[in-house]
C-alpha cells in the first residue's frame, strides 16, 4: 500500500507542477498577445507616417524638377517677385 501511496503522491505533485506551469504559460501568453497588439498598432502608425512622408517627398521632387537648376530657380524667383509687385500695385490702385 505504501508504494501505491507514494506513486499517487508523486502523480499529484507532478500534476500540480504541470498546472502551475500551465498557469505561468497562460499568463505569459496573455502578456505576449498584449505586446503584439501594441506593436501592431505602432507599426500601422509608422506605415501611415511613412506613406505621408513618401507622398511629401514625391511632391517635393515634382516641385524641384519644375524649377530645374539654380539659374532657372533664380529666374523663377525674380518672376514671382515681379508678379507680387504687380499685384501689390493693383491692390494699391484699387484701394484709392
């Protein structure tokens, strides 16, 4: 009878150890799932931000290609300044 009792106690002990380990793993699993959700949210935010930045970069590339080299940029700036002066003259003559 003693050997049967020792086997039963051994089984109980091992069962308790397994249940404890199961609880630990379940807790760890929940924690990892929460971390995964947080990381996915962060990743989606970063992807959206990256797409916005890529769009801005494309717009800047297009604008820069329209301006051309430095000489063309200088001429464009001069034309814009002249147009602004003309607009200011028109506004001042309308306000008189």
